[in-house]
C-alpha cells in the first residue's frame, strides 16, 4: 500500500526520445492502467518504477522515498524497491516447482521455513493453485503459470504491483476470468497496482484510473467513465471505440 | 549427348550421388577401421585390444588424457562463466568489441598457441623467463599443457553460453531482481541453473576437443615425456610396422568409443533438461550497472586479454624477428627469418601451395555437397533424411587422429574398388578434409535453405524449368551468402589443419600445418622459422574471419 509519483519523467535512448514529459500521481490502493497502442512507451514507464529502466530526467517516488532521480544521482536498484512485477511472458523459473517459485522472494529476504510455508500456502489458495505446489512449470497451463507469477509478485506484500500485459498470451475465455480475479485480489489486498495493456476492454473493466498514452505522451487520464463520456480528442475516441 | 546431360543433371542422379558420397566418406571408413582391427585375417579377434590394454604406456596415456582433459574443462569453465556474464548482462564498456575478441581463439589453431607459449615460457630461454629468471616458468608440464589448451578451448564454452544467454528471456532474471536478489545471486540461483544444459554441453565439447587435440600435446607433452592418446596413436602409426598400425587402430577405436560416450551424454543432457527459455515477446534485457566496479573490471578484462593474446602474439612476433633468440637488442631484430623461410628453401612455397590447393578443393567440394545435402534435408520429404545430419557430424566429432587412421586403412589403395593409389598423395588428405568439414557446410546450407520459401522455386518449376535449371537460376543465387560462408568456414580450418595431415602426409606433401610442426619439432634450431609461419597463419585467420563476418553481415565469423 503505497503511493507512486512520477515527476516530469523523460526517457531517451541516445537521441531517441521515448517518453517526453510524464507526470502522474497514483494513490494508495489505486488500480491504474496505462493504455495505448503498441510502442507508445507503456512498458518503459512501468519498468522505470521497478528500476529495470532508468529515467533520463525527472524523479520517481514510492511513498515519500525518491527511488530514482538522475539529477540528484539517486537510484535505488530493483532488488531494494520492494515492488512486485508480473511479466507478459510469465517468467516462471523453469527449474523450480510452483512452491519454490512462489517462495523465492521470501527465501531471499531470509524468512524462516515455517513462515515461508504459511505465507505460500495462503497465497496459493488465493490464486487458486492449491494442490499444484509440487508441479514443475512445464506441466502447467499458461493460465496457471500466470497465477504462479501473480502469487510470486504478491507473496512478499510489495508496496506496488506492476503488471505488464499479463493476459495477452491467454485465450479469450481465460482472460475474462483472470481480469475479474486480478481485480478482486487487488482489492482484497488493497495493493497499489499499475497495469499496462493495449486492450481497452481490460483497462475499462479493471481500473480506477486510466492513463491513455501515445508516442510517449499522456493524452488523457481519468476514471473509465470520465474517459468514455468525455474523450478529449479524436485519438482517444477512436482508440476506445476500436475492438468493441 | 543431350540424353546423357539430362540423366547426369537429373534430380535423382545428383541427390543420389550426394547420399552415396556421404556414405562412402562418412560411414564406410569407420566400418573399415572396425573390421580391420577386429577381423584382421578374416577371423574374429580382440588381440589388438588386449595388447593395447596390457601395455603400460597406453594406460598412462589414458590417464594423462583424462587428467589433462578434466583440467582443461575446469580452466575453461572458470574463464568462460564470468566472462559470459560480464559480456551479456552488464554495461561493461566496449562489450561487443570484447565479445568478438575473446571469441577469436576459436578460429586460431591451438598449436599456434603451443608454439607461442613455448617461446614465452620454455625453461631455458623463454622470453618471460628472461624477465623472471631462468626456470621460473616451465611450459613442459601437465599444467603447461592444460594452460595452453584451456586458453583456446574456453571459447567452446563461452560461445555456447553467450548463445544461451542471448536467447534467454530476460524477464526470468528481472523477476528475480524484483524478488530482492542481488545480480550475483540472480546469476547463480536463476541464470546458471537455466543455462545449465548449454554449460554442460560446452564443457563436454571441451572434454572432447582436449581428448582429440594433437598439436598441443605433441609440441608440449612429447618433449616432457607426457603422452596422450592422440600422440600415442601417432607414435605407433609412425613406427610403420603393421603391428604398430593395428595397435594404433585399436587405440583409435577406444578413443572413438570415449568420444561417442561423451557425445551421447551431451545429447541426453540437451534433450532432457533443456528448458524452453524463449516464450512470447520479450523485453530488451536491462543491463546491470557495474557502477564503481566498471574500471577495475575493465582493467581485469584488459589484463586477461594481454595474457591470452597480446603476450603470445608478441612472443611469436619477437621470435620471428629475432636473428638470435633471447637477445633483446635492436641490432638483433630483422627480417632474416622471413627471407630464410620463404626464399632459401623450397619447402615453404610448396607447403603454402599444397595447403591452398587442399583447402580450396575441400572448401569447394564440401560446399557443393552441402548444397545437395542441405537441399535433401530441408526441401525434400525423403525418408530417413534426418540421418544426413548424423552421418555428416560423425567425422566432425571424431578425433582427427582417429579419422586419419581410418582413412589410411580404408582408402590407401583406392576408393570403392576404383584402384587409385591414394596413400602418400594429396588425394587422401583432401578426402579426409572433405569428410571432416562437411558438417560446417551442411549446417550453413541447411540454415540457408531453411530461410528460403519453397514457393520461389515452385514458381520457376511451374513456368517450365527443369530441376537443374531452377537449381541454377533460383537456388544458387538465393543461397549465395550461405554458400560463401560455408566455403570460407571450411577453407579456414583446412588451410592450417595439422592433426589429420600429420598422419596422412608424406615426402613432398608438406602443408602449412605440418611444416610449422616440423620446423618447431626438429628443423629450425633458432625457432624463428616456425614463428614466421605461425605469425602469418594468425594474420590470415584474422583477415579471413573479418571477411566472412563482413560478407555474411555478422551472421558467421566471430
Ligand atoms: N533499449 C531500447 N533502445 C531503443 N529503443 C527502445 C529500447 N527499448 C524500447 N525502445 C523503444 O521505445 C518505445 C516504447 O517501447 P515500450 O515502452 O516497450 O512500448 P509499449 O510497451 O507501449 O509497447 C518503442 O518504440 C521501442 O522501440
Ligand atoms: Mg509493452
């Protein structure tokens, strides 16, 4: 449960500017979606929160702690930021079974065995994987792997949970169920979430706040109903209309 | 005439011919080797094996081979593992440059390294010993042998790891970082277990390469009285007696069995344990910021580079330019060795000519053959075509010493009933190169065919072209980059081949490799002659490698 603040974030690779001037406040327990066409910079913004990318200028804070501010030479490495992340490719470790995958963050942090077992049991039942703890990942379906990834992201009670198109590799039916499940778990935990997607249905059904992006700029942000009722320009209107 | 041409260039004739040659050169010699040793006079006998196994010196050679190979594997792993991490996962400056530089020994024949390290660290007048004191370093030891082999064969593991690390989904490691693990911890708990099959496969390749290596143990081991299986087989064969040949043959079969075992284990590991690490779209890996370690690690890399490359190359250069070894005065340096080697004997021009011709013919023949086999492999539905790759890789993975012996036993008197005397001719050498390097060609051409869509050729056939015409007008041009790469990939190692050639060579048949070997072993007292040729070999390899990389747009070459 934390706030996340982007202040005038810029990101460029050499001369190539990816993010121009990105400012955003995310509240405690808020579910925020970054929505926009592929290549518009959503993933880059998300990864800057985790520390897997560094912003070129501006500052990022989690709660009151600045985690990245190149002007003041502040950079907290990913392993010290205490954020969870769920990747599009699941990134479930193939050499560990379900239990070991989920327990890994706790082991790294030095929890003792019984604590680990309790926490994992709890989270496993929340993501509905009970009974599969001893399975190896290659014996899991895509949906189950994504649940493992979700559990692994949540088990250490991170300040923020970051999700990068977590459902795009799943089939339509499973995607629908997962949408509801993720949202419910997020609300139960009261955890702050940033959710990246190019699928406007996902964004509109799950989020408290939607940030619509294009070419590295924020075009519009607001609640789903705000945006649906008052699209700020043709791009937004077009974008939320497609796929219906 | 027209009919003959049509039959000769028909699809069936060409493809059938290709398969026939594949059998003759890639399988038949092994069968012959086996039968000649096990049924020498028609009756079954294991006496040659018994003789070999009862001989104390061959058992010592076994043991030496084992220890040197294991030592080389250890050294290679300890070098390749940290290097692969540094060069793929961190923001070390000049990453791509370091990457190609540290892979370079892969293309250089290891016996060049043996020569260089002899110049640097032979106990009496090694260049380093003239700095540190006489006898400070002694290359003529087990560790000297391991050091030289390791300094080349680590590239097998490095290349295998680099490929695996590049292929690996970066989010696997990123997820571990976000779980709170430091970069080093991620490497050992996540990365290494996931790329373990590739690591093991690289290690086994090193095991195989060190057990099969001939030049280094011959130059460094023999003077020290340390014999390995390959040098033992060589000694037995050079004895010239039938008994010697039979013992060499039996020993070869044992070495072959060892090599096959290693390969089978390798196959097992790769097929059982290989995790599917590529899944869906992946992000670009975020590089680990080395921060304040950047400078010390860069300096470390530079030192390693100097030790592995600059010093050996320097040793060769100094030796090549020295009139008298061990005298470091300006007046002692000049091009005297060059003129002597090139203009005062006819051996050098002959060796260069032979090497060029052999490599040229072998490269052309394997490439044509690769074209045919690659076509069968990728563009036909022929049953059992998967055997092609296995057959072609058989001579490649066979230790060169064994392969040469099998070729001597099989083809000395002719090929398949055609009575041409091949023993003591370049013909025998060229077919041995052909068999050994066919695998390189097949792999590049199969790659090439795999990337070309069938419909292109179908379009030309529909418009009435015969198979041969469509081959000539469609496939050849499209395959040109792959064919050129294949040609040079064979030409390069063939030009400086030593292991097989030394067994197959005879009077007047010297090649670059055997001439360097002979100059180093017996001939040139000052050592300058071997140095001159070694230096030129390194330069040639560097140039050809750069050229291959250029024409294949970075796909082949290092
Ligand atoms: N390492 C990099 N170097 C250069 N350009 C990059 C790099 N990483 C991402 N980009 C570019 O940044 C842009 C935004 O990428 P990304 O954030 O992944 O977009 P999204 O997630 O919205 O699809 C893309 O145009 C991509 O090509
Ligand atoms: Mg993205």
